[in-house]
């Protein structure tokens, strides 16, 4: 394979950068390809914290147990052991490359997030994602790692279930190019833009999941979509879980701190799936507030907190409210509503980050090592990106060398002709309208509460949307700068939506973030399994895989 890359990483967030830095220990031919400039990656926006065992009263066993219980017992316990046992090493690594964690004297300053027995989330001046990204990026810039920015990946190059690279298009020049690599690591992040109400950026369109799915890779746990309890009504700007860790209250229109109905011990610091459902229950029972523009909401109140707590622990939230609304959160509550936030499922990987396709690896939110199961705990996403990003980057020593394959046979003519057809004829308004229709469908039918009827309707409507898009005759150009890439992203969003709806309809129980109104009880007898989905002969095929239980047997999940 002449002129091939040793390791090609798709995505430049925390998982991608960590993978690149680890791979560079074993090869001087490591490249990153990203559809965005590095510091626009979604990882930058993380603000809640990063978990590790950092205080004397905490323990690895407690961290492990919290994660398994938080997952509603669907997480694979071998993978969670790896996450927990390697977390502190990654914290030390971050400090070595320049991340300054908040400390009180020499002790880490920690926050207790939802579902945690102990306070274990570290932060860095309320900007943990930005701090980690900047340190990793500075380290990458000191290396020989090349970064190809503004390249949108169209498809993987796969033959006989071996990945040889990918095909991508440059967003500035429209050049289509083959990138040949010994191994490819997908670290493309989330897909939240498929929902109307999401804390994710508009760039989070599930690209890595979609291209892996089209290449025949197995996906896992795709029905589990996390909704963060506290986003600002209207904008869905995330209000960090640190607010509730600092003591903020959730109040209904009667001024009641209603979480005592749903989680008597943990209250506002129950896991996110429980808090989000509780908020919607209050609204559905007529106990929400009304906004004339945006509808129902619940209040997040800070009035009982001292000025010092707000200034010291919630300065970012205080400044956000002041700049957006000219509000002082000490005297004015925030209007909040749950919004899509995270995907527990993704590309199925094992504990070596191997996918079902040889020489293709994955890490970060686009992947599913099954450390989150049916619900992720706050603080576990960033540490997952680091732990499994490092593992993925170390795999250069294990790739399969194919006997025969001429990558020169990879033909990109069809991509070029399709691009030429679209470039001068793409209709941005049409693409945008289809996108809005998809987002509305996913939000209304595949959200916090689901039923057989809503999911069947979703499947039928999604098929209609996809047929409409693929058969549309683009003949009137109403172009914007990147509308061709909006089209490719929309195709990915539709594919990802399909992989969410199918297992959501299949799983006839309620577990974690997947809540079926027609099957409201968790059913370990029939459903203590992962649902695997794969594209086979142009049709989705599902299968089942047992949950790996090493140390903890599923029990009741009360908080």
C-alpha cells in the first residue's frame, strides 16, 4: 500500500487527540482528519467535570458500583473496570501536559454529580473541556502529527471486511480524495443534531456512526439517548449539572421541590434519566410554568444559595444569565427543560477499541465500549474519551496486513459525478426543511417517552423522508456556502435515526434513558441484553448480545 498512512484518526475532539498522541509513540506517520478546526470540536464545551477517585473517602469499588447502577445494569462490567482503573492515570497525564485542576491547597476540589456516592468530578475553572482540549492540542502541535481540517468524510474504504482508509471531500475546495491507511480510528463524537431540542452543536450529525453503519460495522445500544435535565428553554443551552451539585433546586409552579417524589435520597442529584423524566412528569401533570413563546418549563432556583457559592462555584452560570438575559441568578430562577445531550450507544467496540471491521477502531461518543449502559453518569464522558482514546491509539501494533488488495482500484468517479450534479443545483431551503422535519419527528416520537405506536409511526415517516431526499430532483439552486455538506450530513442523520428507532421498537421494557409507556417496567429476564444492529444487503439486521456481568448482579435502582 504505497503512500499509505499508518494511523488515520477521524475527529479532533478529546478522544481523537488522545488517540493521536498515543499512536505517535509507535509511528511517525499519524494523521488526523476533521470536518472542523480542532478548537471547534464539541469537546470544548464540556463543563460538568471529569471523574476520578481523588478524595480519601472514595474508592474504585464505589466508582465502579455507581457507574453500573447508573447504567441501569446494562453496562459491560469488564469495560467499566477498565474505565475506573485507568481514570487516575489519565488525570496524571493531563496534569503532566498542562491541565490545572481546581484545588484547595494541595487537595483536588471535587463536585458530587448525579448518581455518585462520593464527590469525584474534577474541574478546571469551570472550563474542563476547553482546558483538556487546549492541553492536548498544544501537545499535538509539538509532534509530527498532521491535521487535515475542513475535510468531510463520505465513506470508508472496506473490502472483505477490512478497512483500508476512507474517501473525503474538502469543504473549501470540493476536492474528493482517497486517504489510504493501515488503520482508521473513528472519533467523530455525537449525533445530537438529529433532535430539535439538543445541547449539541449543529455539527454533531453522527457522521462516524453513519459511515461505519454503511460499511457494515455493528452498532450497539443505539436506543439509549440521554436527555440532560437542565437546558435553557428556547435555546437549549446547557446549564451544567454543577448547579445542582452546588445546591440549586428544581421547583414546580407551586414552588415545590418536587424531586422528593421521585428520588427521596438523592433529590436533584439522582441520575439524569430519572431527573429528566421527573421534570416531564411534573409538566404533564399540569405543574409546569408557561412561557408564551416556548411553552412549559420548570424553574432552577438559586435564591437560597449564598453569594459566595454562586461566585465561587457557579461563576460561569452567573455570567451566562447576566449576558443573555441581564438576570442575577441569586434573585431570578432559570427556565429549564430537558434536552437531548448524549448517546450511550454507538459503533460496537471491544475493550481493545476494535470494531467488527478489521483495522477499523473507534473511541469517544461515536463508539460503544458499553461503559454507560442505559444511562451515563455525569463526569464519565471525558474520562471515557481519554481512557479509550489511548487504547485505540495503541493499536497500530495489531493491525491485519492483507495479502492482496490494490487500493488503486478504489474508484471515486461516482462520488465526483454525484458531487458535480449536486454542486450547482443544491437547494438549501429544501435540505433545511427536510432536516427540520427529521428533528421534529425524533423529538416528538423518539424522545424521553416512547410507545409502540409512536415508534412505528417514526419508522414509516423516516422511510418517507429518506425516499423524498434520495429521489429529489435538484434543479433549482438556492445555495449557501456549505449546503452541499448539509446534504451529506443530513444523509448521515437519517441513517443514524434509523438505527435508533429500530432497537427502540424492539426493546419492550423501560431501562435507563429508554422509557416505554407501554412497557414501563425493567425486565431483566428477557432484556438484560444489548441490541446489535447492522446494515446487511441494504437492510438493517438486529441481534442480541448478553451483558457482561463480572461482579455486580442487577438489583433495584433507587436513589
